[in-house]
C-alpha cells in the first residue's frame, strides 16, 4: 500500500528534526516543504521547498495531510497563525512520536504535536494541539500542557504541573510538581520554577522563579 503524502510548513532547523521523526514514523511520504520565497527549491535532508504560504490554497487541493515544522522560540504566534490557516483549508494534522520516545497508553497527545527523540510523556498526562515536546523532555504523570506550547530539550515537568497555552519552557528547566504556569509564559534555559506564574510571565533568572 502506498503511503499518504504530507506537506511540511516550515523550512528551518526545526524542520530537520521533524523530518527525522516523520521518516522513522513511517506512515507518510514527505511531498515537500513550504518556506519563504527565497528558500524555494532549497534542499532539506533530500526534500525540496516546493511552495510558499501564498500557495496554501493550491496545496490544499493536492494534499490532505500537513504538519507545522516551524520552530518556537518564545512567541507561539507564527505556529498559531499557520495552524489556523491549515485547519481552515481542511488539512488533517497527524501527531508524531519518535520511536525512541515513550508515551504512556494512559496519556493523550493531540493533533499537530510532535514528541521528539528520548522524550517521556507519562501516565495521565495530556499534551494539547500543535505542541513540541523536544528531545529528552520529561512530561510526568498527570501534567497538562496546553495548545501551542514548546517544552524544550531536557526540560522536566514534574507531576501534575499545568502549562498554559502558548508557553515556552526552555532547555534544562525543572518545574516543581503541582506548579501552574499561565498562558504565554516564557521560562528561560536551566531555571527551576518553584511558584505558580501568572499569564505572560517571563521567568528569566532565579529571582523570578
């Protein structure tokens, strides 16, 4: 049986990491990437940039499956904008879990989310739509990660943590159990968060965590 084709929206470094996981997943054949005008025909791990955002309507007539491969550093806005356009055009968004990751059968991963190499999503956890759970991140039991979040490499979300939609948790962070981060929070690399944080909080040094 031939594989379904999938189109990837984003042609930067994060796309490379996504391509590797999608290839190992094996369900889809990557048809190409969508990038900027000056990126057309560029090659990424053997796949071409075949279109720009201006071509989305045409692409929707040809492909049924799409995935967002734009990275997220601090602001979720680009990924959120792409998600809305993709859904409005009728694309389906699968989720992906790297073979080396572990996602409990008692956890839930929603559409458009990717769980990268070596990450763990434990029992009772929920990860929302259009999220990145990056390499070696730990999402412990009963954690809830909202839509459009990026949990960066090696970050640890301990049991029953709540992460509001649009938030960014930097590499190597540790969030104490039962802590709640509000929507669109930013936690800088390597910090420990011991107290609840309001919406739009920016935790950039130990004094604010």
